[in-house]
C-alpha cells in the first residue's frame, strides 16, 4: 500500500462542480441561520415573534419560506453523502484496504469534536457538524449499495417522515382541543382536574416553540447581552437538549435521506456535472414545478392561521416533499449554469468557498457571535429581519473574496488543514510551495 493511498485529495483531483455546489449551499445556510443569530430563535419560523412581520420583513420571510427553507441544508447533505463515497472509493481504488475505513471514522470522530466545541463554546445552538458526524458513522456501511437503492431508501425515508408529520398533526390538533376545553372550564370558574391542568401546560409548552413567552424572551436577551462565560453556561442546557434529543429524528428522517440520495446522484453522474444540459433543465422545471406551488400552499396555511402553532403543524405535512422538490430544482438550475460555463468568476469564487467549507462555516459563527453578543458589538435584537440580510451580504462578499485569496497561497483552509492533519496523524503541508509528502 502506497502512502498516496491514504493521503488527502490533491487539488487537481477535486470535482469542481461539487465545490461550487458546496460553496453555494454554505452561503445559503447563513441566509437561513441569520435570524437565529440576530433575533429570538422563534423568529426563524414566526416573524411575529421578533424582527418585524410587515412590509419588507414579511416579503423577505415569504421569499425565504417558499424558495429556500430547508433546501440549502438539503443540498449540503447531498454533498456530504457524495463526499463519503468519493473519499472511501479513492482510497480503496488506490489500495488503502482497511485503512479507508480507519481514515473515514477518524474524520467523523474529529468532526464530532469540532461540532461539540461549536455548539458549546462557540455558542451556535443550530450547528450541524455534530449530527453530520453521527450520520457519517452510520453511512459507511451502505455507501456501496447500488445508486438506485440508495436513492430509493432516501426517498422512502422522506415519505415516511411526511407520514409521521401528518400523524403528528393529528396529535397537535388533539392537544389544542384539550387545552381549549380546559381553558373554558377555567374561565367558567370551575376547578380544573389534574388532566385538564396538564393539558393546558402541555399546550403552552408546544406553543412556545412558535411564540416565545415573556420569560423566554427576557432570558434569551440577557444571555446575549451578558458576558461570554455567562452565555456559555446559560446556553449549554438548551444546546445540549437540541443536539441530543432531536438527534434520532434528525439522523433518520432529515439528513440521512438526503445523504443517501447524494450518494446515488454522484454515482449516476448528476452531481459531477456529467449529464447533458437538457437533463439539468428538466430537473429545474420538475423540481420548481412541484416545489414552488407546494411552498406557496404551505405558506398560505401559515398566513391564514396567523402563524399559529396549529397552522405550522398543518403546513408541515407536505414539508419534506416540497423541500425535496426545491432541492432538485436548485440543483438543476445550478448545474445548468455550471454545465454551460456561465459566470466563471463567480463559480471560481464559490468553488473556493466550498473547498474551505469547514473554515467558512465556523467563520460565519465567529463573525455573528462577535456582532450579536454583548462581549462583541451587542447588536442582538437591534435589526429588523430584512436588515439582517445586509449582514448576510457583507459576510458573503468577504468569504467570496478571502477564500480564493487564501487558496492562491495555501493548499487548504485553516480548519481543513487541522482536520486533515489530525485525521492522517501527520502534519500536512500548508503552503503551495511546500512539497507533498505521504
């Protein structure tokens, strides 16, 4: 076995289209996350919770909800699954043998540690590295399944998730009705039974996922306006609960389905940009043709329900289907542009962002933490929703500029260099002028 069999991929062996798509999705993820950085976290779904719900704020909310909700994460998941296949097959074809498995699992374990640091010490509660690493540990086994089987399992899991969400909607309706009945008894002056008191409390708990209580809002603002260590201590319980309690559903029904689909699409040559332009145009037409009407339908339910918990539960019944369709539409459009060679300057910059995805992902957190916490510029809650996208645009511009400049001198982004050095148990050459060793 040669040393090259277990060395990091060199630049000339990278798949350009995957880097472009990764850069695009990474920037898009910030577009989704920015409200949770700068506003109460309930504002992510409910514009009436914080940040303004009329005029430009409502327009931005509607565009994001229909066009991008869950899709950037979906594309990133596709690429993560494809990356597992690329890495392991490259090493196996080079004769790495069992070392391919060892390298893969080392990568995932270090990624898990980065994720824990990200949500506990860097204060980003919505971080995905931790969950993605667990997905990566599970997906080593099915990476060699036929492409059609991988895609079939992925789609089946999404359909199952939609069915479960529909069943959950029935439970939400039942919980709401019980709470309303108990509140009517309370209003009439009668004593509540233990079951009725429990029904009211359970509904209040569900409702706070969409509508923050005054206490929750006060606590969140106090965490953001206080010291760094106060933020670490106060935010830890909520972050821990989100990362661990939501893990089973996240792993099985959100990330893994798209990762499996990504593995299959890579094998069919879709993600590598190897299909004719007409195929990618067809993907865009079919994806948007299904996804946009479904997204408008879901948005209509939420608006008609005035952002109630019931309306979000009702809209969620078709969420996985509309999300998958929009991911296909976005992929079709992006790969059409890539295949035609349009906007080469932008493609090159996006590819650099994608090649430094881990560094740029963590950089987004560091920038936003500095902007929105009290130990930084203390801007939490100071912007309306639409104004937050000026911040997004500035960060996009910075990352599109610094990523190519960095890679003009260095082989990897700083975090990519650290990740590879830890994975291969050997300090990797950093500067482009440095010789490449085994």
